[in-house]
């Protein structure tokens, strides 16, 4: 009978040999990352691949076009390579006899100026950088990221600090060596680095520590308001109360605050990559706009990372992903993120309702006449890259906001069918909770979700419920959940705080409910981003991409546009389209209009019950 020692030795002998990844961030302020990847090999033909399908990005977005200076060597000798003519992410090389490893040197040259995108967007400023390891490495085709061990090292600019979920083996003078992990864990563990960086403990919840890590373009960026920190402390408690277990050894909210990087959130098992404007925590409007970002991303540790649709749990980064269930992965996360935002006090009940009202209005477009909700998920790799003009006709990533509204309806239905004895919280605890433990992936199919819901509310035909709302065409706006929760969609002349925040954040003017357009700002002020089909602007012939020049015979200003909408009647617009000018007459009902929720006194207020905190009020222990 083999001994334990012999079994371990045999396992080590057959396991993939460790790769090494050395990254030099000293040129990150110039958007250049230097990398050296050491790969154990055998002599003969070899194909190296650059990560293509990045978890959480829902598309083949790996920034392979940003690779420069690629050199492959063996024993100091330069090897020739060629790109696969059908797969731009695959590189062919022949390993010479006697070589047991090769070194791949490459530079990642990222875009400057806040270019949009996830890991292909701008990730560096002169004072900070977010390193996503998939940007700077290749690995052997056929290797399993879950089994491929990697030893990673990092070299920082002078005076910079870094934070990540990875455990540090050693650190000295800006050189950091991390403990070896799988390639899967490495890619799942971004690094936030910067000249101004602070790690703020949020306490231990469920027996594990949580941190907010902030890096900014100035020392002032690190001034985290006390109420925001308190909200995050409540957030981690509310998340644990919702799911009943956690699947990480620690958790870090990585928050990059810069006007010079792309702005988004990207989920990981033990951290989240969050990016916002430099004053996102101190400007009142920006605070409102970003309130739901960190709650959304922490929910993904359970929904998206731990439990993941089988079509998204691919064995490596080259296999195409099946995005059909993003209305669960992202739609449910959007709903739960909004719920945790209000339960933690990062917003109030009015803000919670404003979010639902704005989501309901945004998806009430003619695009739903031809494209079912499921197709907005399936086509996600295309829609993420589609232009903003014409989005109302095409539909965009509606699996986020409409998915959230569908799950609100499911929550209200459970509460009603069970006489308010159960809720969607019970489903979340059973499906995403389980036992505390380290990061792992448990794939699921739609049938698993339906079965878990049936155990919570057996009287509901859940297959028919979702089929009619997700896979079938549903021309009518998705208002049933709002109405079942005791509210209805209406309009108000008072601009909601969330709309003000949206306009301040994106430099836009949301005039869709009144005129049928969103006006852009920045270097194209008063440009028409899109036109709502059937709206007054559409009937008058206004086109996306055009620009307002004059209103009622006077040069356009924000105040003159708003005054014309308040008065209503016949409004004369002069617009430019390329080098053409047109005069358009728009007929408007008087008054500004913004989406809002109006209370229906004939039904119980389920939104109030949904928003009520669940966690104990005692503060967590701070390490």
C-alpha cells in the first residue's frame, strides 16, 4: 500500500511546474507595464496564449492589442514566434532541445486619458495604477488555470504602496514577492498601487477581516468620510446576514479615485476593483452616483464568483463564455446591490425608490418590441461595445436594470404567496450561502435556480414566471414588481437626487421623459446622445449625433432649454448635423418630467420591508 509521502511525491511529480511572473510598475505613470514570464516547457512546438475571455467582463476583451516588445528566449537565445492566423491571442514557438523553460518579455502599453473599458481601459495615472494580471502574462495553451501554479513578483515606483488579496511572502524597498497561487487565483487578484494609498479596516464579520483600500491622485483623496466608512461596516454585516456564510478568507474593497482612469467595478472572490472620480467620496453628487458600486461588487463574491452559471465557469481564459444567464449573474446582483445599499445606510429609502424608478424608465423603450431580455444577455459581448446612439431601438445591457426589476417582482411574489413569512432573502441564503469557506466555484444551471426557488415558494410556477419575462418578448414595461410592492411609476417636476447625481457624474442632461433626448456634455455640449422613439424630439425629426445650437431664436444654454420645456407649447430648435443646419419645431406639454415612484395605498408597502436592515446593530470588531 502506498504511503502518504509517496502519494504526495507522485502528485508533485505530475503537477504542472510553477510559472513565474515578474511585473515592473515603475513606468506605470506613463501607461507602460513591463513583464517577464518564465514558463516551464519541454522541447518541441508550443503555443502560448494571452487571456481572452476575462471572468466578469462577459466578453473576449483581453487587451492583446496593447502588447508590445514581445521577446521569447530560451537559455539567453532569442526564439522566433508567429501569431496563429485564426486566433489573434495565440503565439506559436518551437522550444529548442535541452530547454526546460522559456522567458517571455513583454510590455503592456495601456491607453491614456480615461479611455473606457474594463482591463482594456485606462488603468494608470501619474499617481496610481491598477494591475490586472491578465494584462501582462501568457500561459501554455491547454494548461488549466486552476491547477497551474504561479509565483508572482512586483516592483513598484519609488514611494508607492500596493494592496491586493494575495498573501505577501516578502517585501523590501518596493519589491514584493507573493506566495505562489494558482493562475486562476492570480488573475482573480488585482493589485491597487499608488503614491497615495490607505488601508482602512472595516472590522471582522463572520470571523474574517474586511478592508477598504483607497488610492487616489492626491492625499485629499484618502479622506474617507466617517459616515461612508460606517456604511461599509454595516454593508459587510448586512451581506453576511443576507447570505449566512462567506466564501473568502478576507475581503478588500479596492477603490481607485482618479479622473484619469476608466470608471467601473469588476468583481473578484476576495476583492473588488472599483474605480471612480477623484472626489467620488467628498462631492455630494458623486457620492450619490457611486453609492451602489461597492455593494454591487461585494454581492458578486457570492453571485458570480462562488455560484456561477455553468456557461461562465469555463476551464480557461480562451474558451467562449455562454452569457445567457447574466440576468441572474448581473440582474440579481443589481437588485441585491440596491437592497444592501439601502440596508447599510449608504442611501436612504428615497434613493432606493429613485433607483427603481430610473431603471424602470430606462428599459421602457421600443427595443423591447423585438429583442427579449435574454438576448440582451446572450449578445452581451456585442452590446458592451455598441454605440450609445440608437440604444433605445437596439436595447443595451438591460439584463442589469430589467433583471433587477424581474427579481424585485420575484421577491414581492414570494412575500405575497407565503403571507410575508418568506422572501428572496431565504432563497439567497440557501442558494449562495452554505458553509463558510475559502474561494471556490460552484457552477449551476437554470434548473438549479428554479428548484431552489420552489423550495422557498412552492406554489409558484417559476419556470413559467421567468420564461414569460426573460425568454419571451415582453412589449409592456416591466412594472409588475414595483406595483406588487405597493408603488407605481409616475413623473415629478422635482429633479430626483439620483438624476442630479447622474448628470453631474456624466456631464449629461436627462431630458428623456420631457423631450425624449439625453444631452451630452464635455467636449460636445448639447450634443444629442440618443433619441427616444415616439417622443416629441423623435416626431420633430431630431437625430442622434446632432447638436442643439439655438432654442426659440437664441443661442442654446442649459437654462434656456429648461425654460422652454417648462413653458411647453411650440419650441423652435436649430440643430447642426455634421456641417448641415436644420430648424425643427417641437410640440411639448408644459413642465419638466422625471421618473418617480408614487405610493399605492391599496397595497402593503413591501419596499419598506425589503429595505429594512437585517444585521444586528452592534459594530463589528476592528482589528
